[in-house]
C-alpha cells in the first residue's frame, strides 16, 4: 500500500540523512519508526532476543575468551598484532641505533636535504 506524507523540506532532508546513516531507504526508515511508535518493534525486546539466542554461543577451543578466535598457535588476533608491532618496533630501533653509530664513526652518508 502506498501512503503519501507531506513534510517540511528540512525535516525531509533530516529524514534522508538519518536513513542514509542507517543504510536503509527513506521508506524503510519511516516504516520502522511507525512500527516502533505502534509498539510492534521494541528495541529492548529485540536486544533481549539476540542475547538469548547467542547465550549458548561457545568460543572455539584453544582461543582466549573475549579476544576472538585463536590461530593454530592459540594466539588471539590482538596477541598476534601486538607481537608483530613489537617486532617491527624492535627492528626499527635496531636500525636507528646502527645508523646513529655509523653517523658517529663517520661511515654513514648524511641525507641530502637540499634535493627536491
């Protein structure tokens, strides 16, 4: 069924932006708003349903609870990322230290900062 609604142009623009933020059409946004206003769609009730459905969800064996699924070594994604960043930092620190030592001994070339 088609329903026409007259509204202030500013309100329509606000509707358009809100629908875009939620990734839905203006029509779907309006239908959702009407359902909520009529009590047919209660966000709190939907949240409770989702919590009940996923209450039985179990984390895969070998992974750390609350950090996502683990890899073959039992490391979570955050642990792997932390390790990789720490390794990269150590490598960069070592390179910088070697460069400083070469500068002090006169073995390193100083960068040409006049070149564009």
